[in-house]
C-alpha cells in the first residue's frame, strides 16, 4: 500500500542553493589545499540594462563568497560585433579562465546575432550550457555543462527524496533555455515526459495526470488548483513582475499548495538555484580542463 503523502511542503530554493554552494566551496578548498589554482569565471555585461546589472552583481558576489575567482568585463552599449567577438576569442585562449558567461539580453545592435556570440564561446568554457555542442552533449547524456535553470530544477527534485523513476512529468513551456533541456534531464532520470506549450489542446486534462508539474510559461497564476493532481510536485519557473515591483510566478501558489506534495515559491524557489548551478558548472568546467574529468 502506497504511503500517504504529506501535502503543502515547501521546496526551499534559498536553503538548497546554499547547500549546493557550500558543496562547491568545500571542493574548491580541497583543490586549493592540494596545490591547484582557483577556478575562474569571466562575466561579460554589455550595456546598462538594470536587471542584467543586478544579475551580474549577484553572480559576482556568489563567486566571491563560495571560492570562485571572477573577472568582470562591463562593456558600453555601443560595443561592436567585432569587439565582442574579439573579447570572447581572448577569453577562450586564456588558460586562466575556466568559464565564460555572456549576460543576456544584449543591446539592440547585437541582439539579432545572439546565437553567433553564444556559439563563439568554447564549449569547454560554456557555463550556461547554451552552445550547440553543449546541447548535443546533454541530448547524448555525455559529460558537459547543463543549462543552469534546468539543472537547478533537477537538484530541487532530488532534494524531495522522491524516486523519479517512472514518474509522469509534464513541462509547460518549450524554450531553449528551460523547457527543452529540462525534458532531456527528466528523461535521463527515467521519467515519462509530456511537453506542452501554447498550442497544446486540453492542457488541463494532461496536467491533472502529472506526478511532476513544471510551469515555465511567463503568465501570472497560469496554473490553478484544478489543474493539479493531488500529491504532485509543482515547480514554478515563472517570473512575473507586478506593478508594485513584487515578483510572482506562473502558479497560483496559495490555491495550489494544499494539493501539492512539494511546491516552490516565487521568489525563493528556482531562482536561487540558477546561480548555484552556475558555480557548479564553473567548477565542472575547471575540473574538465585541469583533470579531464
């Protein structure tokens, strides 16, 4: 007989991300004690987008606190295509740099060629996991960096202690940064995966079957209580800013929580995990380059 599930448990992304970052710090300290150099992440910010500046600052603070050396390259919005490509080439060639992060979005004159810049980053230094080679490695389940947000979601699921084998997981959203890579990661855990999106018909009939429901839609309160199976794990990836400045997710948290076995909050759920997994990816890129592992 299946054990009755406790409902309404919070998956605390802040606490779990802290645990992940402490694991990174412990490993870095071990490597330093053995005489190895410190891992280094290069962060590039082009232009003066306020949200991007906050994200970059948070990443630099996390690096400093948890053992990763960071180099910051803050370029004006007028930066040309050739100037940005040259910087990427220089960082690719720099043996002291283990990971390269290009903060998105880029200014208007560079935005259309975003993929060109992402592909210019060497796959072995691709801490975002967005390079086509990195996506190929993910799809073939080969060693390499995984996109940070999907990797963070998988760590959250791991922390529930639930056996994912055979679970029915439904992902709402098919973006290249979250939905598509997440599907691959779930498949690697032997989940049965349903990919849904804006053209999916009778979505509610599908979501009510899901043991794991992950919403990455970008619509405030999109997932309502009547869409959720009792005892499901609900992960909210949405970031929707209210007029008050507060941030809320794609899930109607108050209504859904009593039905969910585990649920994330916004803010404080998936968001903190993204930066934590960036540190993990930087350390992994460093170890791959230094030790081939």
